[in-house]
């Protein structure tokens, strides 16, 4: 029969002993914790843009704004008023064929530029989604590890409480 001090020593050894976590798993978790996964994907993507790409993004930003719509509408109204009302011999009489040509040319150039900008935005979104996935995966792995360690601590605490209860019961009997 073991003495009380031997039982307590055995209890301390049980607490300090941790055979449920493999050394390899612990090393992988430490590497994972040290590795910074999150990136500023938007800044990283925008730092590699060419002049043409930045210009296309600027044009797309401007073409999709209320400022553009107001300026465009104002120019159209001025064109129509000047050619239909103010000039006695208009250079683009009604039905404004020259205006239609200009608008068609504008649309044929503007549409591909906006599409290029949208494609780059899609690439940025994909990079951001990939980065978010990596960060979420890392967080999930770390939370799962913490959960396993908490479960192990609860088990150890229950074992320790049972052993303490047994030691106290044994001390009470003596």
C-alpha cells in the first residue's frame, strides 16, 4: 500500500504527464501560430498595377459616378440646345447623327475599359477570399487545438479531484 506522500507524488506526475499531444502536432501548431497568414491583398494587388490598369480603374470609377452622369447629361443638353435652337445653320441638325456617332464611339471604348477594371476587381476579390479562407482555417485549427487542450485539462482536473478525494478519504480513515 502506497503512502499518502507517494500518492501525492503520483498525482503530480499524472498532472505533468501529457501523452495525448504528440510532439509533432505541438510543433506544427507552434509553426502555425508563428506564421502570419493574413495579408493586405488589396494593397498588394494595387502595388503591381501598370499605368494603363490604374487609368482604367480611374475611368471606371469616374464613369460609374453621379458626377459623370451629370456632366454627360449637361453636355448632351448643351449639344441639343446649341444645334436645335441657338444656331441658325447647325453643324449637327436633328436627328443629331454626329452626336449618335460620338456616343457610339464613347460606348465602344468605355465598355472594354470598364470590363478590364471589373476583371481586376474580381481578381482582388478572389485574392481576398483566398486570404480569408487561410485565416479562417488557421483560426479553426487553433480553436480546435485549444478545445482539445481544455477537454484534456477538464479530464485531468476530474482525475485529480478523484485522487484527492481518495487521498482525503484515506487520511480520514487513518
